[in-house]
C-alpha cells in the first residue's frame, strides 16, 4: 500500500493533498493541464521534494519531512515512464531497456535474461537490435514500459502514457497497456486528462484541480455522483450546487442555488438520493445542507414557447451552441441524429445542456441565438448531499 501526504509550493502554484493507492492496483490521477498531476509523480519519484509530507510504500518510508528522511530517486524501487518516453535514440532497444540494470552493476548474463523477459512481457521479443527511430509510437511506448519493468519496481509511475500517440495507435495500445499492467501486478499511479483512460485503467480515480483532490472514488462514484463542474462535464451531465431549502416527505427537495458571489441564483426541485444511514433513520437532510443535483441532458426538454407541462423546473435561456453528437439518416429520410444544445440561463453559472433529436430541432427551427424554454421533471433530477 502506498500512502502519500504531499504539500509544496512551486512559484505561485500550491499543492496540498493526501491519498493512498492499493497494492497491485492502478490509481489514476485525473485532471486538466496545470492541476498538479505530473508534479505528484515527480514528488513521489524524488525528483522534487515536498515542503512537508510523507511517502510510504509497503511500510517503508521514502520521505518524511518530520524525521528528515529523503531517499534519493535512484535508491527508490520506483519505475517512471515519462510522457515523451525519453528513449536514447542512439541505443538499441536492448540497450535502452538494459540501461538501468547496467547502472546497478548487474552481471551481463543477468542483464540479458531480465531484458529478454521484459521485452517478452511487452510483446517486443525479437526487437532488441532495433533503434527507437525504427519503431512505431506504440512500440516506443512499450520499450519505455519495459525499461521501467525490468528494474522490478514496487511502484510504477506513468505520466500520460498515451498522449504522444496518434488517435488510431492510441486505440490499439490502450488494451495492450491494460494487459501489461494486469500481468505485472505492480502498484501503479497513472496520470491522464482523458476520462476514457481513467475509466479503462483506474480501480481508483482521484480528480485533481489546482493542486487539491476534489473528488475520489470508483468509476461508478464519479459517473453517478460528480462533485465538480469538471467531472460533470467529463461524464456528460448537468451539475448544480446549492443548499437544501425544503423537503417534501423526504423525497422531493428544493435546492437553493447560489451565484459565484454567494447570492441567490434560483431553485431546482429534485428527487433526493439518500445515503444508507439517512434511509435507515428516515431522516431528511437538514435545511441548509450542501447538496448537488445532476440532470441527464436527455431528460431536458426544449420548448419554443413557455410550456404547459407538469415539470417543476422550467427555465428560459438563449441557445449559445448546437452540436451534432449522433449520426443522421433515419428511415424514410427522417433525421435520426442527436443535437447537443447549450443554453445560457441567467440564473445558472454554467450553461444548461440538453440533448434532443435532430428532427425536433428542425421542427422548432432552433438556431444559435434563439431564446427558448428548457424543462425537466423533479423525478429526473437527482439530488445528493
């Protein structure tokens, strides 16, 4: 088990977080550029030292600011795969993979055996005499991984391992990398800004924003209960944040939204998703409790005029973007695609997203700049605290 508590400041950027990574599994650090993901890897590897903190792996301490322990990078049993692979272009695949072993002074026979095993592990047996320039991007990535695995690390650090690949190669390599990590069974921390990669690789996902962990959990936790606009956008949901105003029979709650300045920004009525303890006690959340509301874009209906519907949530807004998301061309020449409509609603800090059929958009004559009404039922809005 890896335990890390890291606090440091680099110029104006401050990082302050704590997390644990389960033995033999992959923990993903997910976030936008500048969130601090790569900085965490460099701190773990010892390339940077935190101002205060602790790095402990399998009960061995590699950094402890209180006890003045700071193990040198080359003495930590960690493998590091950089974003651009950093292969030596003048060396063969064999010599690239063997570089760390030779630095440790291992005898030639042992070096040859371990390099051969590592190349077989990443399915590059027979490529030992090639040079990096003769390989595809995916093959170069696997050489970089073999160079890390040949050292038999107890912790593997992967910094955006697929970012240098083109789209087609990336698709092909994803499954191969999953196989390698599963077969290796090494505790792994992988950095990415792609949600799909986080889903593919992460048994645990940590979402970083400006040097802090803003959400962590499994794939299901993030998809069902996002707690930031960033995560909500990744999983394709509308997210609102506010405080509980009223609750009807512990089921339908009114959530009072707040503007960025803390003022009133409207209300949303939503169905409360209670946690296990609250459900057993039959308790509604206290008035003023912080709450989140998620709404699927396909649950949002667009109207050209103010609707006469049973929906409890009706808002007026301007269409600021229309984006086709599904293929067109249905039976009989009908439009069967989907349109993602972004609405600028005065009350909301973020655009409200609706997904409607292309046929509906054409029937209402929707274009960017149109003022329309958007509605969704309380039963289609999920609230959680």
